[in-house]
């Protein structure tokens, strides 16, 4: 009883907010094609914005039938992949390409609702449409037959939404996306700013600016956008006689009162900040639409003639000065929410994942919404970009538990599982995605990662090729195919594929890292350093890129630069065991050529790093061997040489004998094949007679090949988090 009362209290508390959110979602799903045609359907719905507000409404009240039904409609239109598009680095299929996945998600969402969902006629029609797509014709027939005898649901109570010009905002968004496809980014940004000025709740325009890395801080952007909706001063009002005067109290709303009746002023476009690196982002097919709010009888701003094309004529109407009737101010709670989620997405697209994660987890405006599946995916992608794969796996797993038929962002989840070498989980994910939609790009990418983890690089390459064919603008598909081409010893083809990925997205740093890997294989460490440095300029919060840059500098002979880069990477990621190991090895290799005092300092620093590496990677036998050598050196002893000077024998140390024995025993326990190597450390000639070679501690890399510090993929790097 108490649980039911608390549930009712939670449902009734935000009733006004839920009504506003569902009204906004409904507006974006039903946009007219012109001011004169209130029921037109020529323009596509703004699925991205509708998904955002329907998701928020359902997170506030999971028992709200209208919110659940609207979100199911959005899923059927591909909204799950459009809320956080990450275009075009990730999958860029349009909503129609995910019809089966969207239908599965919609049916699952409706089936897991309350009993009230099964009494709603509109929900039954949505469910029937989903079942028709899935081929469940009996279920679709049963749902539709039930609607024939069921009474129509009561009309939802009308709710006033903040004033916004959906129609003109939608048209400017379309023009911006067209400009983006032609690489006219400055013009595209101007159109998106026009769209946001007309409709500050246009989520698609904001995500496009973020994808181009041209979005201002959300706290300023949404504040400025909402300020434009305040009534202008009286002196600025037009002097034309007004034939109609609206009463102070609005009349009773009618059935379609959800539409905004006030056409709003479009402020001048703010200057677009220039950046050195811009994203070649191809847009989604869904765009925001604006229903004009101009009074048909007002002659001050007539629409353009209908003989012109729809986009050009509507753009002319958007530029004409509209009237300024009294406008409803925006809801403060909605502005706070948009600031929080908008800034989180902006930070993730700027590869400032740690700040984004802190914002999402600490913002009160996102309470409840952060537990949705798509927000969990956003957290997972933020952590993936920081190479924190274990934490990213938890968020992606939580998202799949909430929505098992989710297809969006699953390509990145498969990459996370690949990095963690989760072979069983990755195979299960690939099979699940194939059962959801075998033609989807994410399904092919997951299958390719599965084959690659099993060493079947030919099959993996074929899967990534198919992913590129199904989504020609998906940068990740070309990048992964490039890494597989490297595994198949086709470096020239790998370079072409990495460049294709760069053409899709100029800010795709993964392709730059792949180019650096190719250059290293060809022995051109200077070009590799340039590629890694450019990648780090894009994603300056990824310590793995610094690790790769340091390794390239080390190969080119720049010891001082490599040590400085390694140190910076360690400051960014203190648990990066491999970076610490490479720094320690470099310190040991270069210590012999220095004066005794400087050499002692470097050896001491290397010993401290090896101790930290042993704490971070206690199961690595080679690390224990390195530390045993370091203790031997500090104790005044020496292992046997195996070089041409056969007179040099092992020298027992004066100190640290217990430590040396401990680490040698640990290495033998972890890797029994080290027994022969450890025996050779005491008598180099015995191993020499057997044909082996064990170098003395100051002259070797301790059996660790530098090229093997990274896995077979250039993008599969290990750190403390893995």
C-alpha cells in the first residue's frame, strides 16, 4: 500500500513538467509543411528533439502512458541513434535503416509498461505497427481488432509549451545539414545558429554544432537563446495598427493547442569561433521543423510565394522581420536540463570525457535521466575515448540491461569488449546484434571485432568492408578495416582506408593513430611522431596517444622528448603500467652513456618506476625479472654476461638478496618457462652452450620487444584500467 502511494505521489508531483515535455515531443513529431497547412506532412519530423523530451518525460514518470507511447514512436523512427549522433565517426545510418531494430525497441518498451498502456488505443496502434514491421502479423491483427471495439482514449489535457518557432528552425537546420555535406562549415554553423535562435529547443541543431566542435558552452548558448524570447521594449514595437488584440487570459485551448502561435524574432547570427581542426560531419536525415506562428491576417510579414522551392521560400520567410506578440517565457527547469545534457554532449565531442562524466554524475538537473539507456551509452563513450575500458563496459552493460534491443552505440561497445579481450561477451554481443538487424553497420562491426580477436583477420576485414558498404560515411568502419589490412600485411591499402576515414571525419583521431602505426612499421618514426601529435591535438585527454607519441620519439632517437612525453602521460594516467615500463627501460638504456652521478640518478628513477609497475601489474613475469636486475645492480652485484667476454662471471650483491630472490621466484611461479632464463642469469656460459642469448641488465630490453608493447592492433592499448 505504501509503495503504491509513493508511486502515485511520484507520478503526480511532476505532472506539469511531464505535460510540457510530452507536448514538446508531440510538436516535434507532427510538424506542418507550411504556415498555411496545419495538417501538412511534407517535412520529416524532428526525431532527435522528440526523443530527448519523450525520454526525459518517461524518466520522470515511468507510468506515464503518453510519454511511453511517444518514445516508442521515436524509436520506430530511429530516434535512439539520433539523440547522441556522434556523426560521422560512428554509425550514420538514417532512421529508416534501423526499422527492425526500432520496431523491436518500441515493442519492448510498450510491453514493459503498466496495465494502462494496454488500455490505450494509440499505444495499441503503435504496437500493431511495430509488430507489422517485425512480421508478427497475428499480434498486429489482434491489436488492431482490439482498437475497433475499444473506446477512444480521452484527449490529453493541453499544455502550454515555451514559445519557439519550430518551422523556421527546422528549415535552417536542413540548410545547415546541406551545407555540411558540401564542407561549407562556416555557412552550416550560421544556419544552425539561426535554427537555435528561432527554436532554442532544437536538439538536432545543437548536436550538429557539437559534432563540428563549434558549439559554445551550453550555459551561455542556452541562456542567450532563451533571452531572445523575452518581449522587446515598447519603443521597439511596430507602429502598425493592430487589428487583433489578444486577451490577457488566453482562451480555452482546443485539440491542437500544442502548436506555438507566436512567430519569434530571429536575432543576428553570432560569430563562429575558428578552430584548427574541424569535423567533416555528415548529418542525419532527421531535422527540426518549425511551425510558423505568424497570424495569417497580419500583413507585415507575408510568406514567400508558393511557386518557389520550399526551402528557399521558407528561408526568405525566416529572414523577414516577424511581429512580436507576447511570448511565454521558458521554463527554468527545462533550461537547466538542456544546459546540463547539452554541455555533457559538447564535452564528450571535445574529448573531455572526465569533465563530462563528472557533470553527468553530479548534476541535479539530470537526476533520473542519467539512468536511461542512452545516457549510460553517453557515459560509456566518454570513458571509451579516455581508454578507461573497464568503466565503459559497466555503463554499456547497464544500457543493454535497460534496453536489450538497443542498436545505437553498440559498435563502440564491441570495441570496448575487444580492448578488454572479452571473447565470450563479444561473441554473444555480435550474435545478438545480428539477430536484431543483420544488415546494420553496428552488427558488422561487432562481428568483425569478434573475428579479429580470434585471429581471423580475413573474415574481420570482410566484415568491416561490409560495414563501410552499409554506411559509407561511417569513419570507424574504414579505420577498423585499415587495422585489419595492417594485420594482413597490406600497408598501402591500410593508408588508403585511414585516409578515407579522415575524409569522413577530420577529427577522427583513431585514423591518425593508425597512420602513425603504418609509419612506424615502415621505419619512418618522424612521420609517425607527426601523426600521433596531430591525433593528440584532437584528443588531448587521451594518455595512450601520448604513450604512442613517446614511443615514436624514442624510435627516432629523441630521448629527451620521449622521456618528457612519457612523464606527461603518467601524470594524465598514473595507472598506465606500460608507459611506466617503457620509461624505466629508456632510463636504464641511456644511463650507461651518462656521467656516474647522472647515471645513478637515472637508475634510481628507473628502479622507482619498476616498483610502481610491479604494483600495477603483479602478474607479469618479465616485470619481476626487470626488478630483480635492478635490485642486483643497486646491491653492487652483477648477473652473468653472455657476450664475447667469457671471463665476466656473476657477482653476488652486498644487499637486497631477499628482494632479488623474491622477484626471481615470483617470475618462475608466474611463468615456468622463465626457469632457463633465470638459471642463465647466474651462469651465462651454460645457456650459451645451449644456444640461447640472455643479455646483461644494462644492455637489453629484458626480453620485451618494443614493438610488442602494443597489441596486434594499433588501437588496442593496455593501461591500468584494463
